[in-house]
C-alpha cells in the first residue's frame, strides 16, 4: 500500500454511500450498531454524520467467537449495549476491517439472540480480502490486498489511525 | 556365627563409650569389646571404618498392623523397614484387630515376629477390654503372656473413675501404663492444631488444652494411685512443663515424643497435605522448640517413630476424612541425626533416647553395647546421605511427610541376636 | 498458602476457582468486570450466549443445597453448557466407592468442569489435584474453608453500590468460626483494598488467630457497627445452640441481631447484605431485611452473572491481546 489513506475523507464517502443505499432500499429509520472496538469508533462518526434518530448500539462479540476454546476470554471487557427492541428494525452493522468474515458471523448470531431484525446492512472501512466464510460487505470504504504476514489495524478513538503491521512488528502508518 | 566388627566408632552413651574399638560377637551375644577374646576366629568381618557402631535401636512405638490390618502392612514388611533404620526392638500398641486383650493375640504376634526374625517385638496389652474404656482388661494374664505394659491406645478414657481404677489395677500388676493424653470433648473431632493456620484452612481444631487438661488429670490420678505412668507422644510445650513439674515431685512419670513433632509444625499442613495429618496434631513452632527443650532437660526420655503405615485409600480423600498417621520407621535414625546436625540435640542425647533410655521405659535389657548382652547392633554411616522418596519406601505405607528431604546418615548394617538382618549393599 | 499455585495455569490464568485467597487484585477485578458483561444476558430476548456450547458441567454436591446448585445450573445454561446434577449422598461413598473412583467415572463421561460442594475443608482443593489436566474445578463451598463465588457476588454487589473498595469499612457479623463465607469475604475484601474489615461475634464464635487473616475483632455489636459502609450478616445455624456455643436465639438476637437501631450506628448510606437463607428475628430483624438499605435480593441475581464469569474464565485460556481472525 503506497498512498496514504485520508480517514476523514473515507468516512465521508462511507456515510454518503450508506445514506444512498438506505434510501434506495427504502430502509426507514435504520438502527446503527458498531462492533467493538474499531467498528464502534467508526460507527460513532458515521452515526453523527448521518444524524440517526436512535442511539448508537455497540456489540461485544466476545461470547460468540469461534475461537474461545483456544484463546479464552479477552481480559478487557465492555458489555454489548443495544436498544431494547431490534425486532423488525433495519440494522446497519459497522466494522473496521473485514477479513475472514468470522467476526461478522459472530455479530449476526449475537444480533439474532436479541431479536429478529428486518434486515442487516454491512458497512466496513477496509475489506482486506481473504474470506473464509461466504460473507460480503454492502458498503466498503476501501479494498486492499496485503502481503503474507501483514495485518491492518485501526487505532483510536482519537485520533483514528490505520496502520499496517507485519508479524515481526515493524509497521507503516497512515493517519487521517 | 562369629562376627568381628572392625574399626568402627563404638558409641553407647549410657556406658559412656565413645571410642574407635572393635566389637566381637559369637552366637547371639557380644563377647568382646576392644580386645579380641582368646581363640576367637571370625566367620564374618564387617568393616565399620568411619562409621558409628551403635546399640540396635529401640522404637518405643510402631504399628506393624498385624493382626487385622494387613492391607496396610505386615510384621514382615515393617520389621524389614525398621531394620533399615537400625531398629532391633519395637514396642507395639494394642489397637490391632482383634485388640491385644487376650494371650492368643500376643502369641500370634510373637509367632509372626519369630517367623520374620528381624526384630524383637514387645506388645503392650490393652488397659480396658477391647479398648472400650469401661471394663478393665485381664492385665495379669496379659503380662504372663508377655506384655510389658498396658495402654488404651488412642481411646481416651473419659470417665475419671474408670481411669483411676485402671491405674490402680495396673499398679497392682506392676505394669506401666502407657497413656496417650487427650481430652475427647476438648478435642471435639478436631484434626489440626487450633491456631491461625487451622482458622485459615477451616479445619476443625484441637486446642492445646485437649492435651494439657488430660495430662493434668492423669498426673493427679497417678499421684493418688502410685502407678508408673508414661505419657505417649507429647505435642505441646505446656504439656512438657506439667510433666517436668511432676517429675520434680518424684512422681514415677516418663514421656516420649514422636519424631514428626520434633521436625514438623502446623505450617506443614498448609496445602492440606494429608501425609501430615497426625495424631497428636503438628502444633506451633513454639511447641516444637518446647519439645526439644523437654528432651534436653531430661523431661522427655525417648524419641519414637510412631510409625503408622497406611494404604493409599486411607489418605486419598479430603484432609479431615483421611486416617491420621505417618510412615516413618525406616527414617527414624536419619531424621534424629538431622536434629543433631542442626545442633538442636547432642549426639549422646539423641542416641540414648533411641536406645538405653527407651529400653528403660519398657523395662527391657536392650539398647546397650556390653559384653554378655544380646548382640543387637546398628552400624551408621554418618557421611552417607539418605534421600526420602515416597515411591521408594521399604515400608508398605507410602505416607511419609518427609518426601524429598535429604538427610545425613544411612544405616549400612543391622544385627539382631548376632545375625545380620540388614545389609544395605545387598538392597536391590 | 493454599490457592494460587494450584488455581492458576502456567500463564497465570484462572484454571480452578477454589478460594479467593492468594489471587491478585487484578484477577478479582477481572471476575467482576466479566460478570458485568454477563449480567446483561439475563435481560435479553434469548437469555443465552453460546460460549460454552458443547461443554458438560457436573454439579457434584456432597452437601445438599438447592439455592447454590440452582444458580450454578442457571449460570451453566446461560452459557449454553450441558449440566449434570449429581447429589452424592454419603451412602454412596459408604458403599466403598472412593472419591477418586467417583471422579474417574465422571471423567469417563467427558465432563469438562466440576462444581463441588463438600462438607470437608480442602475437598475442592483435593479434587483439583486428582482430576485430569483439562478439567476445571469450581468450589461451591468446602467445609468451613471457602465459598469463593459467594464472596465474589458480594464484591460485585458492593461495587455496584459503592463504586470503589478503597475507603470502605466492612463488618461481618455472626458465626465466623464455622463460616466459609466469612473467610472468603475477608480474603476478597482485603485483596480488593478495603480500608478495614471487621468481624463481630461472641467469643465462642470467633476462631483462634483470626486476626492473622487481616481483621479487627469486635465482641460488642454496637461498637463494631460504628461508621461502617457495609454490614454483612451471617446465618446462625440452630446446631450452635446445642453445641454449647450459645445459650439461645433470643439472647443472640439481643446481643448481635441487626435492628434498625443498630443499623443507625453505621453510615447513613450503609448497605445490608446476607448470603441467605435469612433467619428472621435471629440474626436480622425482618424490617431491616426487607428495608431500603437491604441489597439481599440483588445478591441472589448477581450470583448468576458472577458464576457465569467464573465458569467462562476457567474454561477458556485468556490471552493478552485479542488474537483470532476478523
């Protein structure tokens, strides 16, 4: 990845795209939910820009991950917060990076334990390819491909920073 | 067989013998010390260079588990383990199954002991029938059959009147009463010493007073009845003080202590280690040093193993449900030497408490190195070390609280009645 | 002492939960934090998370208990685990089957966790030394020694009401001698850094050397309650009257019962706690138990979240950073 990413610009583009998508699909009064932690930070910005009516929801997918047996519980804890009733709501699910698709799988399972939504629209900032499950985003900020051993990470909440690290820890950073 | 023990340091405190001298044995007796008897031709020579040659040890209390508890050990296995610590005479308490309250049981034990041929066994007879604390046992008949004393084992006699009459009767038979002093009610089903540790672990506790109250009561009754009274397995410093005062009054009272209470304290049960579940319980450091002081000032005149081998199931359960007792007989001497090495006891004192003084309490003629006496000998290599390992114990009981300890001193040979019953070099 | 060495795995993560003693402040706070997450599960449409799906948890209750067993059962179910309830009466063990044999039989049924309640101190600790390496043991109460989940749900309750442990004075009132709850509370409170822990009881109910646990001992209830922020009442068992420890319930209530009058000696915002079940009119006045300062009912509901937290933490190995793939 050679050119710097302007996060503010990306967020604006994503907000516009989301608004257009909802209008085209006739999604009235959507409910936004951000996946902790990165997705929640991005959702907060989008939520502000789009001036959504309902408060922002946050999802901690810790209890729905498929790697509990090997990794256990993450020591840092932040409970999920969702408005009481998601039945029949159009949900905009927001995450920072879409990679294998396992996080989204877990997030959807958790959402369905809260109720039955009318629809779920997936918005991600970065699609880094490498899917292991049949899951795709509806709105993508930027699609990138990485070299072996590289990871992309969003840091925040202020300022929001995207960086690419490889396994050995040396990284290049871009801010927005 | 004629045996010549060469070049060893003969050590017999009661005879003030501490010298590099040879020892000569013929048949079952010692026939010469220092000077070879005329015409003596040895069949066997044992090189005791750099080793201590001691009288065979007298263990004042060890449970050999026969009859009745053979799944925990037998006279064969346990007397062999005893030999490996230089022990040639063992006194065993009457709480076998059946109890030693008939001559038949005594005869059985004597027979088994002869068959094993490793140690002299001196059984104590029951003080009350079946140890029921109600009716007197046939102490005279038991004495005729070979008992050297009477005891109620761990069964405390709560009824003071019964205790008084038992003392009187034993006295009339000229028998020493071996008493484990514990007040049952104060003991209150406890399993650990009452203190900060039992509180932390939540274990039912045995206060110091369970021992001291029982000692006081027994002393007063001993005074009244003139019985020869021996207190078994003291555990409290306060208890030592009470007995010391009674001895000052010239009451015929003696006392012993188990080796575990001299080396371990309540801290050793910290991880609910059931190998340290003992009766009496391991008490505080203050009690431990009080017991050592009691030895050094002559109040306590014997150290015993209090050997209680157990099967694995007996200890494989939460602490308070385990059976109490430790398997210690094969390490009695190295453990005592540990106290000598730590300078808590002098060598003469330590050895005398394991030999002549223990024998005195039992009123047997053992525990000395004298021409004409039985050739019961223990040869101790002070420079060799003993590693205690639960899995490698000779005893059938693997419940040793000293697992992992490195001890100085290892018995190389043990002789009983002039016959070599233990030779460490021949151990597999 | 007992506890931390066997409770933690090689990475310092909780493997068994046997005692609050010997665990670090951060670990105890971690349990409380996880419990907060799990608390909200009960308020959702689907009161379950799939975290322990496919795992089997065995409730090994050697001592009967409906309340505690039910809470553990609920906690397990909310984590989607399967639960086996085994009430092992003493007659089973008197048939000659050793504890070891019982455990091995259960292991053969592929249980992943044992929740153990036993009448003897050290039982959970003993069981933890005997089970296969992958199995976790949770102590639901052993003799007089420990009841760590009760202590943690009480800490959870205190934190919800007082936010911080730092400046708190806590008084534990009642049969300290026989109480596993008291011992676990004391360790937890001191580790979490309260200002002062007090025990209030007649001499006959105070175990020897209890000061060593880090408490101030009071025999006068009025003096002991002065200025406290939390009053924890312990249940008085009827057997104590028969065992020459106390003359009567009436006398006990007169000297140590929590009444409105006595509660007024504590801070005006002091909370009243009790592990239950309550003996009304013996250790606590009905009015106080049902009054506005009492948090007793909340304690019960917190018990599920705390037990879920402990089960989840011991069954998985925690990581330092969020691994796994997105």
